[in-house]
C-alpha cells in the first residue's frame, strides 16, 4: 500500500515519463520509423493513463486491464469522451500488431492521422489529474 506522498511522487513520475515518451515519439516520426512511433505513442498514452488510474487508487496487471479500467471509471462515467477511450483501444491494437504481427506493415499513413488524437488524449488526462487535485487543495501535482 502506498502512502499519499508515495502515490503523488509516482503519479508525477508517470506524467513525466509520458511527456518524455511523447517527445521520443516526435523524434522517431521525424526519422520515419513508423513501428517505433506506434510503440512510443502508445506508451506515452499508457503512462498517462497509468498516472490517472494510480491517482485514483486503481491498478491493473495488464495493458488490457488498463484499457478496461479507463473505460469503467472514466469513459462510462463521462469524465473522458468516448472517442478518446476508443482511440486508446485502437492505439493499443496498432502497437500490438506492429510489435508482434509479422504481417502488419505500419506506415506514415497509419501514424500521422493519430497525432492530434494522441495529443488530445495526453492533454485531457493530464488536465483531469491536475484539476482534480487542485480541487482538493493539493498543489503538489
């Protein structure tokens, strides 16, 4: 069981890791490495989703579990728009097939259209994390 202080530190670490991974994504795209771009884009979103779940005391053991918890606690309750939940699931599938399906070809046309949604996803989740904490008068996030 984490203390409040440990939880806050871990949430901040995950937000930072998400933003760093997003920067990696942008650099990888400039190089035209589309499989790696799909992977890093997914992980940027995964780290931010994990930060949100952790902040609220939820945890999952698998990537599919993270998707399920996001849907259960944030999409179905209207905190996160359904299109962002769907985007995250689709991004997971792209990353999975790009990493493990020898027949899947990931190209620029698969990645570039996802960039605005990925940015919106990251910004939305971070805003929720920070807004909810500021509403509780906790300013350490």
